[in-house]
């Protein structure tokens, strides 16, 4: 009787995890669908308004938003694991300490980052870095970069909001706010274009609107949904902060490696071939990124689910779900990427100016990168959920450096597609090969533990 009750409880937990993952995925698709729809409207507006070089520069500068988002030293990622573990143990006190400690540490990091940006940005030769030719572009780079860095730094503490929702497997609630953030950002961008603003003011309108949505989300979460998690100073715990930093350090190195592999392509294209050439490359990345966005909507919520399942030693569910995520991801990414490969020329005609193009070789390289990245996301999500980021912290930087080196060599040899091929090669070797082996090894150990316990 007790065994049947235990199995029933385990089954209910499994169903609850899948329900939350499915709900988060569905809400994410709806929220991002609205954002993507508005984004497709703003893409031609931005392209026609800015012209080829400034449009390519805008796409490259926008990629820096991802760079700044990981400047929190991995605190947000370690917080997700801490909260999912606390949820598995029903420990509210631990959650309070974790949230408060992460918030105040992130705020300190944001303050240091802002001071560093204010002191260093005016000193560098940004027109030379981005290889721009027009005086207008050269004049706008530094102010636009300053705005992007400052606003993204201000958004760093708000990353705690996402962590709380993800840690309690309620990502669907956050995605509603994230959808509002995307909509407000796009509306702000449209207004700035209508007012014929420069790049810096476009960044202010875009990121300022998103910051406003973050504020609304924080008021809802800490004033209504989970008011007991409000990050009060009295809950700050230095031992908890050091633990988060120690765990987050490995996450941060892994994130930096992913940025080196997947987010430096636009800057490399701009530096080697000119800012105008990054327009076609960046637009291609955005179109194929839609394929990845759908997959990420359902894979990302598994992070906290893996952590909670590991805390409850539900290893069978972990192994089965990971294998299922790989299969479903490939069943989606392969045909969807192929469809995007075929449809991209028509979408380019509809969305950007005639001088912004993408040939078949570039589309093929980005397609390969997206399919391989869909598998890499599954591997990283499992390892992150288990807190097993050492292999990512060790081999990730190696992969990042190899990617930059191979990208430069291939770009010299075959042109812009070489940058995407380099990322695809490194994803296959390091994330799917090395780290995939780590994931399989951990699952094998867990399955053996389950068999030993059953025996």
C-alpha cells in the first residue's frame, strides 16, 4: 500500500512538472509570438530608416544586450538552482536568504559595471572597432553603446524576478511580463523611429520601455504573488552570497563561453568586413533564431524541473525527460530550419531593403548552427539543472577561444559564412561531444543508483 502511495506521489510530481513545463512553453510561445510579430513590423521600419550600414550597426549593438545580461557573475543562474532545491525541500527560509543575497550582490555588480562603463566607453576608438565608414555612424556609436550598457546594467537586478519564477517552475507567469516587456520595447522603438531619433535615442526608447515592464513585474511579484520573498536587507546573508558566487562563477564562465561562441559573430563580421555587411548576417541570425525561440520556450523550463527532480532523487524522470527533449527538439529544429532556409529569400524581400541580402551558403551555415544548437540547449539545460557546470566551465572557454580562431580563419577563406560554420563546428565538438558525454555519464550513474536501490 505504501509503495503504491509513493508511486502515485511520484507520478503526480512528474505530471506536475510536465504541466508546468508545457504551460510555461505555451505562454512563452504566445508572449514571444506577439513580440515577434511586432518585431517583424519594426525590422523593415528600422532597416529603411537607418540604411544598410547603420542598420547593421544597430543589429550588432543590440547583440551587446546579451553580453551585459551575463555580467552578474552567474548569480542569477545559481539562484535558480538554489530556489529549485529549496522548493524540493519546502524550505521558505532558505529561499528568502537566497533571493535577498542574490539581489544585493547583483545590485553591487551593476553599480561597479556602471562606473566602469562611464569611465571607459569615451576613451575607446569605437568607429575603428566596428569598421564604419560614414561620419554619422561614427558619431553615434559611443553614445548608443553608453546607453545600451547603462540601461542593461540597470536591468541586472531585475533578473532576480525571472529566477524566482523559474526556480518555482512558474516561468509562464514571468513570460507574460516578458511579453509585455517586448511589446513596450517595440512600441518605444517605433515611436523613436517616427520621431527620427538617432541610434542612442532608439536604444533609450527600446530599453527604457523594457525597464518599465520590469518594474511592473517586480511590483506584482514582491507585492502580491510572493511578498515574503521581497529582498529585504535583513535577509542578506554573507555565507549564502559566497555560496551563490562560488556556484555562479562556474555558470558565469560557461555563459561567457556561450557568448564567445554564439554572440560574437556580428562583431567579428563588422570588424572584418564592415558594419554594412553585418546587416545581412544579423538578419539571417534573427530569422533562424525564431526556430530556436520555439524550442527554447519548452526546453528552458526544464532547468528548474531537473533541479527539483534531482532534489527528490527522481532519477528515472530525469533520464526519460532528457532523452525526450533531444528527440522532440530535433523533430522540430530540422524541418523548421529547412523551411526557414527556403523561405528566407522571400522574407528578406519583405522585411529589409534590397541591398541587405543572404546567399544560400550563409543560410546553410546558420541552419546547421541552429540545428546543432537545439541539441546543445538540451545538454546545457540538464547539466545546469543538476548543478553540474564544471565541464562547461572547463571546456567552454576552450571552445570559445577555438571558435574565435576558427571563425577568423574560415572567414578569411570562405567569407562571412565561415563565422557561422565555426560556431556549428564548436557546438558539435564541445557542447554536444564533450558536454554531451558528461550528461550521459551522469544519467548512467543515476540509473545505476536507481537499480541498486530497487535490488
